């Protein structure tokens, strides 16, 4: 059940909570990627409130935050060198 909540948080943070100015900022600076990752962390914390007290929850959320930061930073850098953003998004989504 917690995985469903984490997936929901990911969808919310990646789509409704990622306006175009944030996407543009991500492509200009790692600070944009960092802020986007913080939005993911905050969304996960809010969505997993029913699971407060679950052993290791905060370590998992922090791990997801760090991994998301690095995956997005790599994805943004890769997008600068290719015209196949959709294909790249699909491949990265499959492996993260």
C-alpha cells in the first residue's frame, strides 16, 4: 500500500507540481533540479502521513529524494545532447 502512495506522490510532483518555469529552471541550473527534488520530498512526506512511525520510512524518503535528484540531473544533461526527449524519458522511466 505504501508503494501506491509513493507512486501517487511521484505523479503529483512530476506533473501538476512541475510548471513550465520549473522545467526551464531545471535545464538552466542544478538548483532547479534540487528544488524539483525537494518538491518530490515534500509531496512524499504529505502523502505518506498515514504511515508515520513505519520503521525506515524517513530513510526511504530521503533515499528517493537523492536518487531522484541524480536521475533528473542526468536526464536533463542527456536531453541537452539529443532531440529524442520522449524516447529518453521512456527509457529512464523504465529503469527508475
